C-alpha cells in the first residue's frame, strides 16, 4: 500500500495524551507500515493556557516540508481546540471529536464528522488517562489510513510496559466503537448534535 | 531577555528520553520564558533502527518555518546519532555528549564540546531512566540559553508526579556538573578524548 500524503492535527488540553497519540500514529506509519511521518508541536502562547496540539504528516514518500498547512483530518478533544483549529480543516475533510467534550457547530456540510465518547469508554476501563488510546483506536477504524495491527503494535511499544495491556484494551474499545459507528452510519455527517452552516 | 533563534537537535536511541528532553526545553522557553518553541520529530527509516531524534527551535519571536536546517546546538546520546547528525552541526556550534556512550572524533576545531556522564549520574540516583533530566540540567548550565528556574519548572510539570522529585534531583545533578565543567574548563574544546580534524 502506498500511503498518500495526509495532514493530521490532533488537539486538546494538556494531560489528554495529544502528543502521545501523534507519536503512536507516527510510529505506526513509519515503523510498521514502512512509510514516513513527521510530528511537529508548537509551544507558543497557547501552551500557557493549557491547550495542546500536535501536527502529523504521514506519507509514502520522505517528507520534505514538515509543516501542516490545511489538515485533511482533525482530532479534537476540547471545545477550545475546536474553536481554534477547526476553521483550518480542509474542505471535505474528516473531523473526529471527543463526543462529551466538544459541541460541534457551524461546520461546512461536506465535512465528515465522527464522534467518540472516549473519556467515558476510558473510564469504563477504570483509567481516564487511556482516553488517548481509545481515540487512536477510533481514528484507526474510521479513517482506515493505517492498518489496525500496525497501530496496535505502535501503542504497545509507546506506553510504559505496566500500562501496555490497559492501553491495548483502550485501543480495542475505540476501534470497535469506530467500526460500529461506520457500519451504522457510513457517512456520519448526519449526527444529530451537529448544526451545519448553510453552504 | 530576548531569546535569539536557536536551532537544537537532540538525538540518541529510544528509551533515553530524547523527546521528553525536547518537550521540557520547549516548555521552559515558551511557558516560563515567554518565548516560542517548536519541536519536530521525524519518524523515518531511522526510527526502525531504534534511533530517535528531535529538533527544537527556540526563539523570542513566533517561528514561521519550523524546520531545523543547521543546528547551533546538538545533544548526542549515542554513537550512531553522533555519526549521523554531527556533520550537520553549524560551524562554531556547541556539541553536548553523553560521555560514556559517545566517542568524539573528527570534529572541526572550532566546535565547543561539553561532555557529561549522564547515565552514570542517573544510576547514582538509582534510576538510569532519569538520564534525560541529567542531560537537560547539564544543557541548561553550559548553554545558558534558558533560565535554570524556567527549566526546573518545566521538568516538574512534564514528568509523572510520582517521579517529579527524582527528576528534579537528576536535573540538579546535571546542572551542577555543568557549572563545574564550565568553571574548570571554560572553553571545553580541549577535552582529552577529542580528536580534532586539522583545519
């Protein structure tokens, strides 16, 4: 499989595992899919407010210019991140949100929206901190950008060994939720809580 | 203090805390010094070999182009990273190495070299894994790029709370070693184990 260049932004607040999610997806692409990935993190004024975001480029070819300009895919885990970054999403792009933390509004109709209650699913496993692995699993299922096994292996070798099993469970939970969402609602633009901007 | 643009590369192997070191320095610059920082990590073929490197830009002004081209400062924690990256170091640049893991050879005379037995110092604290905080402390002392207190605070809020105290001790150990190295040998190009290339 030759991966085409994909620009991804992951954003939320500190402690949600934004950077770790980007590292996991970057490793999955490069180490286990034989592709290339570059992760960029800005520490600017927004870092002082507790916001956190990472940019990830994934490509079948070496990446010469590593800066994300207009993301194809955005993973958003806080309302602040939503307001700040979603206007940059590419037309027809994919938006993945943490369902209970983000209210989706004013979105161009052609955006594909996928929504996952990752915090709740993580809490069912007893550890809210694995919400990022739930989101990574969900991302893997709905985008189909990377093989599930590649991402699973990247999760396994990116977390401390005593949390490996828990994070793999979290991955599966998110992945299954994503597979189910896709089956129930293949073009998930029609989520009830989404108010679309008139084109 | 207005920070001038500094390009930094940190490189070693997986598990040494390369990325965490870059995050700590980036946070210190942005959150505690009011400057800007951008961290970029490439996952390419080298990631498959266990090599790990991060690029960090620190600047008093917002950073428009985040890619490190020719680092001013390089922190190197493995021989492989040394061979691979040191040829890119800027003329007159600063090289910081893990003393027991890197043999420094074939270096232009004008390079400033600082050498720290970070693994050994970390082992004295009972945990080899804090070698990155030792290196960060050493970096802070010898480069004087960032205030020690800013970096200390960034260390404190970048590590899990149960390892905070240990990492702060590691930071102090590296910092003190750096202050002593500077005092004993202000221009540390003359390290015995360094063989310089004839200019």
